[in-house]
């Protein structure tokens, strides 16, 4: 492990970035990547990445979360390589699809059926369609700061009041069936559901608000949400694209002891393969099976994705990394706070050890809902310096810890953070 006290040089990445802008809008294939340092990577293994200039990075972005077993995990690579020899897409069922479905439902415990797809955005849409079909209602409650995909009917811009589009090309009417409420405020949710319950098809929530600040639910909040949905006959949807198989083997439903009606999964469950799932109660899910509710996709449950998901879940069952992640992630969170104090800089760290948020706090306080004021511009500058010192991160504040991270990686991150903070 090389200590990178001097900023890395990336001439090849810079040249390729200019070329990419010629052929790709903004030089990227996801708008999320517009807000980041342009680095071209050559390979990744475990918790480490190497760019095209040969520079080494300890990775705490993990491809925005999917590399929960680290990059190129041996068990997943072997499973996919073996499976691909048999064909890739059949337009029909195959044994790995069934075996993976059985394993996933058994691990979750509460889910009775599952439908596989390719992305979290897609499976959220399937869940909302299912909820509306089951209830005969149109309106969906969601929460400020949460993310449920980039499609027109769920992508919401910041600000209070009526939901507003977040992108050019979205129409005001696209969001007309949404109610957007503050997160972690059970009183507000109670008032809305009791006043308008007969309109509400579903309440959808990230069980932990990882998209904006890594804020866990306050005590009793998810249980209260469950109780209110039962009271008014609304479908409770957990968006576990980030929390699923990451915060516990059974995801947030296991960690917090609250069972949804439907839940979406992705990222951590497939060893970096593009697989997502919607799991839920049979009485809801079987509406797909009767053909009443449509969900389709050529690449759903493809051979490679099912092999990757099955292998990943098998590893997580046989060698659960969660206790070690609690310890290592906790060490890293504490070390980041300590480095901030050492440099007399107000670093604010919150969340769970396997995924947490770092920012420069305007002050050191959080309100009753876990919200704090952050200096985003200053943190963006820090991330740019960290990337230059060999720590791969995103500017939006999230740090992901994988099963491949260990003491060596924590030490590398803290040493390089020390060097980066010294330049501020």
C-alpha cells in the first residue's frame, strides 16, 4: 500500500475525458457522474481500484453501492463464468432463476414471492403500479430527500410545498399524484393519512434516508408508519435498494423489526451485476402472475444476473460480514471525526457503519429528525482532494463500506484523509 501524500497525476484520464465528451453527453452515461472527478479506471479488486495511469485508490464509493462484496469477488466471477457457458437469455425460465428466488425469499423471511428486473428505478415503478391496482387508489406518499429513481412520476426537486419537477422535460402534472412529507415526523404523517387515507394507495420510503444524509429512522417511526398504513388500507413499500442485504442479511426489515407489504432490492444483492428485485406478500405479487398487472423485461432474471445474485446471497449467508462491518465502519467513522478535530475542521459524520454520510457541519447539532446544516461546497473541495490522494468517493457525502474492507483499508483512508485535510 503506497502512501499518497503528493497529489496523483492523471494525464491519461484527462485525455480520455476530453475524448469522452466528444461522444458521450457530458462524457458520462449517468448524470450522477457529472458531479465528480473524471477518472478512467482500468480495474478493481476487493476494496481497491487502479486507474489507467496506474494510480491506486482505496474505494469507498463501491460503484455507488453495488460492490458490497468488493470488486470482482471470486465466488461471483466463478458462478457467472460457469453459467454463461450454458447461454444467457432464453425468453423462458431456467433453474438458476427458481433457485435464486427461493433463496432470496427464505433469507428475507417475510417475503412470499419475488419478481426480478434490472434496476431499482424499474422495480419502484412495478411496486407503485401493484399498489394502485390492489387498492384502486392513485395517490402515493413519499418523503423529502428520498430517492426512488429518475422517472417522471417520482423524481422530485428540492423545496417545500407542492412537489416540483427536478428536471427539464418533466411536466408539473407528472407529480400530481404525489404527496411529499418531511422525513422522521410521525405526527405529520399521521395527520395526512388520517385526513386523506381513502385516497392513498401507498407510502414509499427509504428505511434509512441514505440519499440525503444517511439518517436512520427515529425510534418508533417505521413501526408507526406500518400501523398507519394498516389503519387506512395503504400499501407500505420499503425502497431497500441501498439498505437491502447491506444493513443486515434481511435488510432494514430485519434490522428495524418492521415488515413492509412490498420492498425493492438491488445494489448489494448481486455482486455488482445489474439486478433488482421486488419482493412482497403473495396476495399482492400474484397480480403479476394472473396478468392483471403488467411487469415485463427481456433481460429479467437473465442467466448471468441470477448466477451473480445466487452466488452473492450464498456468500452473505455462509460468511455474514455484518458484525465485522459494524466494527470496521465504526472505527472509520470515529477516525474521520478524530481527524477533523485534529485539523480543527468541523467534520460531521452520521449514519450506519456500513454506509454513512460525511460533511462539513455548519454547527455540530442535529434536530429531532436527525437533520443538520451542511457546508456542501467545502465538502466537495475535500472530496476532490481525497481523490487526488487516492480515496475514491462521491461529492454527495456517502461512504460505503464493503465486506472486502479491512483494517488495512481503514488505515489507508484515514492516512490519506489526514493528507487531504492538511491541504485545506
